[in-house]
C-alpha cells in the first residue's frame, strides 16, 4: 500500500521514521538543518511537516501550507506549532506524548538523587582542587515526600519509580487522577497549595499555558519548606526563575534542578551561580530509546491517519 504524499522533516530524527514513511510509499524530504526562510519557501509543496524541538512552525508558515494535512512533532509538547493557525486551515497536529515518558521520569529521578547527595557539587569541587567530604552531608530519598504536579504519562511513570524507592507520593492535577494508579503507588491527592507546603521534592509536568505561566512564583515559594527542592522538566515559563534564584540564594529553598528555561539556550542564566542548583540543556527526551520510540509513534500515527484509522 502506498500514498501519494510528500513529507518534509525539518529536524534531526531517528532514522526509523524515514523508513516507516518510505516503506509505505511516502516521498520524504529529510532536511534537518532547514531554516525558517527555507520552510516558508518550500512548505506549500508538502502534505506532511514533521519537527522536533529546533523548528517552530509559525502562523506565517502555516498560511503558506496550502497542501498540508498533518503537522507532527516527534516529542511531547506542541508549543512550537501554532495550533490555532493549523486548526483554521484544517491541518491535523499530532505529537508523541508517550515517547519521552520513561526518559524524562528517569532524568527527574537522577536529579533527585543528585540534589539529595550533592554529587554535582562534589564533582565540581574535586575538579577545582577541593575536597568537601565534611561539607557534603546528604539526605536519603526513602521516606521523603515527592509532590508531582501533573499526572499524565510522565508524572505517573515518575510516581512508580519513586515508589520503588519508598518515597511518599503527593499528586495534583487539574484533571481527574487515574484511580488505579493512585491505589498502586499510595498516592495522596492534594490541592496545589497543600502539595507545595508538604513536599520535600516538587516535580512539574504540565504544559505551558496562560494558566500555568509562573505557576510556581515567589508567593508559592514562600509556602514551601526551606529544604524543599524544585525540579522542572516541563517548560521553562512554568517556574518564575527570578523568584527561584532569590529564594535559593536567600536560603528559603533547598535547591532546584532545571532542564527547561524561560529563555533557551540558557547561557548566562544567573541560577548557574548557585551551588545547590543543577542545570541541563533540555535533555529530557534525549535518549536513544526515547527518540526511537517517538519516531516509531509518529510514523505509525501518520500512516494510520492517512489510512483513515484514527
């Protein structure tokens, strides 16, 4: 079975996606270094456009996409696609929300372990000729309270991993929480304020919307334990970074780990001045396994849409 459809892949993706599409007869143009200007010039000739994180599909691009049926993101969020403009042109927008589930959850777990034992600080100290054995007294995760804000695929996977370490799980979401999952991990449901007041670690897994912009702000931080640590692998704008910097610098929070930032690349971010902060360059889904899975998911979804299955 084949399709007379042309595909533009704008970012670097796992080769399995190319294979899936080409095996079903689609004509694939793989241009992982294509510029926004080039996309505007070429987009009118393609039926399907695929991106990851590097490329943003703007309204201006979509208005030129007269043949486009599908815009796909090989990733979780869709904030780099103008969904309103796509809807106006009856273009279907899809993602691979399931693809990064385990990779991001494992990264959060790594952050918690690193923050609890101050291993990143110890590593930096040795590289700078310092031996901080007496200063780096850590804590264990066992018995601590983990607050998970947003209990979708990633939040639930994190809850299961943390439960395996005998942590206590507190959960908050704006949508109903899966009851079977809640029973499985012994989840304590709470409103956001109660979660923030009660948790030793707070991990955020929500999209960036008007309602979630600076969800964790200066006022919210004042209600948290002074030893609490914030972990954000969702979107940068969900946490007020200026407020976070002041809270940690002044000893009102125990630390933070950020994989996402309000401005990326986050070169020169002042949070880098603080010892009890871990900063990584948006690597949540950057595993071989996650990229392969996401590519498989997108490939199969595109084929099923073209077949009229979904």
